C-alpha cells in the first residue's frame, strides 16, 4: 500500500514540507497544494488514494473542498482526512458529517501518522 498516491493540502509551507518528506520516506507518491483551488486543479490529472486536508485554508476552506470532492463521481472514492490545529469538542464529528473519512490533529505526530494513514487506506471501499 505504501506506493499509493497522496495529496496534501496545507497553507503552511513548513507543514507541507514535513508531511511530504515523511510520506515520501514511507514510499508514497506525494503531491502538495497550498489551497483548495490548487488542489482541485491538481485533481484534474492526479487521482490520489488519500487527501490530507487542512481545514483552515485561505479562500475555500477544507470542508468545502471535501464536500466538492465527495460530490464529484470522479473523486468521491478518495479517502479524505481532515488535518487541523483547532481540536475543539465536536470538531471531529463535524468534519465527518461534512464528508471526511478521518481526522488528525496538528501538530502531526510523525511516528503515528504513517500508521494512521495505512489504517484509513485499508478501510476504503474496493
């Protein structure tokens, strides 16, 4: 499974770099975007197995991006995992109600992230 493709969307360059390096080291093919609009453009010719989506993005937020991905027949099979620094009570449930398949809080735990992503990928529909 580690040879699968992942799209990471985050507006913080340091977060993008750390996540890209970590996931590439695990054997994933990783593309990055700094906002939702760029992510949608990338999805025109890149079909990742999983997207890590920062909820707080400039312009279109990560939950709107998730709704669009899940509403599109060409992309609805992509596993979408919300990534957020704002972990308030009820936020995870709200993200799941908006279509996210998983929820990870920042700062990212570099030891557990690969394990959690493998779990999300293993649960997706064939």
